[in-house]
C-alpha cells in the first residue's frame, strides 16, 4: 500500500498536478481520507522525501520539492550528474 501511495503522489508531482511548493495533507488527514493506517502514509512521504520529491516545512507539514537525486530504497532518480560533480 505504501508503494501505491508513493507512486500515485509521484505521478501527480511529475505531471505537474502537484506543483513545487504545494503543501500536502498531513499524514493523519491523508490516512483518514484513504482509509489506511497513518504509518502507511508516513512511509510513502518518507520515501518521496528521500528521493527529493518532498521537503519538510517544519510544523506546516510537507511540500513538493524540486526533484529527486536519491537512490534509497530502490527509488531511483532520473537525474544525470556530470563527470566533474562525480569526481568530488
């Protein structure tokens, strides 16, 4: 279920439906809406944060970030790096 939520949110971000800076619903609010456990939504949000797709806005919640560079948990970025940046 976490994967499905992550993929749906990622698709909305990639399509531009959720623009950079858009605040997402709280974990509790989205979990209640989808009728899933809160930790399922938390897992999806964390994976998207690891990929750089979301960022924390402190007490305001999470918002859409600028894109992914992480390869954590099998969630690979499509961003390419130059040879210069890899030599660091």
